[in-house]
């Protein structure tokens, strides 16, 4: 993506990828997060989620737009027929993430709003073979890594939280990816890569980057 247009690439020849198709999102805000599930692409920007049908990569089609009606959408994750949007709903920061029913990709609808001690949701990730949904969250005084039980996807429940993170450095724009063995958290200011245990959520490693080095994306 260049921010407003999503591109489908043919990577069958790895050293010579080329564009198959594209779709431009009608928005003034840049797309900043993507999730691909089957033939659908879920994209989000500051205030909305977009569902794109990419079954024909030469001609992807924007199917629907879900407006979150909160000041900021920070990230999204998609599990089964539900999308989870990490949000900041303003000064109160009472909503950590939203649950959106995307079982009908033409008509996504809000199903629930999840709260966690007044902390805003910063990112979301589910490990491939683990059942929990992992999320960093922060308020002015407390920041945490959380694990949520989504066995009932409509009503996520908080299982545990590591609240030892520094709220001064746990910020929107940070990224989190959960693997089956650890949680990788990219802190952008100051830049550092931190790892947490998937069960206890205890921090198990931290790797700072060189002073002045910019780090923008995390892939696991």
C-alpha cells in the first residue's frame, strides 16, 4: 500500500515481483494496517475499517466500510467471523477495543465494546496456534500487555495483564505480533524490540536500537 491504494502483487518470481491489480480507498486518512484472511483483505486507517474482496487479484473490489465512530483506530486483528479494532475513544479512554461482526463482508456491524481499566488499545495480535488475543494498552498512568480469551468472540474476557510497562514509552504506533512461542513488541520511542512470554506475559528479552535509528514495521 502507498497509503491510499492497495496493490496485489505477483511474487511467483521472487526477484521480479509485479503489480497484478489495485484498489484505491476513498479516504483522506492513510491506510496503516492490513490483515489478509482467505480471499479478503481487511484494512484500517485512523477512523475506519475496509473490507476488500481480492479473490481476483487482478481486480480487487472494495466491498464495505465500517466507521468506528471513535477518534482513533490504532490497529486491527481478524479471527474467524470477527474483527477486533484497537481504539482510543478520547479523553475518557474507556474503550480498549471494539468487536465487529464481519461474517457478512458486505455489512460489517459493531457487536461489542471491550474495556480495560480506562486504557486505550494500541495494537492487537493473535498467535497462529494459541487461543488468546494479545494487546498492549495504555492510559496516562498505566500501560500493559494483556491477554484476552476470545473463546466467546462476542464477549472477550481479560485473562491476565502485565502492567509493568512504562506509559511514557507505550504509545500509539507501536506494533505487536504474537507467535506461538513469544510476543514481540516493537516500541518506537525510544526504539526497542521487547519479547514477552505468551503465558505469564513476563518480559523475557529487550533489544534497544541505536540512538536515532528509526524502526517502522514489525514482521514475525
